[in-house]
């Protein structure tokens, strides 16, 4: 049962707190919970069963919600340029980004203004879709869940070569961050 870790290590605190033994019965594909023969052993086993159910639901929720969704908000019309490139590169990490290249012409600014509105609407729909899809998958756990949204700065550890060389448009940058091969982490500041 990989959901609960190797040797059920995610249940170790339940084993200790409730003074029970928890083993995986492969032939029955179930967990076996037992306790020493003591006066309150039934009480400990019942409490352990509830705790194991909660741990399983928590592990399922972690698996569903652990998938990040990265959205790059489009720059304003006045700030927009034609290239997104790394500005601070540490060994194996890109920690800051900057807009580079020429400023947009008057015609390009008018186009970008319209395109930016479309992109923001698409991001709203994408965020709403991802959130509702994941929340619906977790509907059975809604009585004990809390929603957490993390904002911060993205640090890329693996990105496309064109991005690392500073030759990527904003549209290509948005495609890159939604690509599964691009890896990074969120640093909360």
C-alpha cells in the first residue's frame, strides 16, 4: 500500500499514540490492527481505526492537491517587452526573471492590451477549473479540510535552453511553465 509509505511509516504515530500494532495483510488486501490484551485494548483499537481512516483520506488528499498550478500573470502594457529572460542565475537555479528587449510600439501596445485581457480571462478559467476539479475529487473529505493557497516566487531548477539563453517570448514562457518537464519550487517570501 504505497499510499501510506514503505512499511506503513505514515502510520507510525498512530501505532505509538494508540499503543497498537498495524500490519498489511497482503492475502486479504487490508490492514490488521491489534493490541496487547489489556483492559482498554478495544478502546485503543477503535481509536486507531478512526485515525487510520483519517490518515488514508489525508494521504489521498495530499496526492490530489500536491500538483502545483503555475500561472504567469501578463505584464502591464507599459512594462511589456518582447523577451522574458533570467536575471539572477545561481548554480542550477534561476531565481529572478526580467523583461528584456525593445519596448512595444504603439500598435503592439494596442494588440497586447487586448491579448492581456484574453490571457487573464483564460487564467481565471484555468484556475477555477483546476480548483473545482480537485475540490470535487476531495468532496468526501470536506468536513475536515482546510484550503491553502501559497503565493511566492518561483525558482526554476530545470528550464528550456531558449529561456536560459534569454531568447524566449512571453507566450513561450507561459508554455514552458505549464510543461511537465520544467521543474521548480515556490519560495514564500
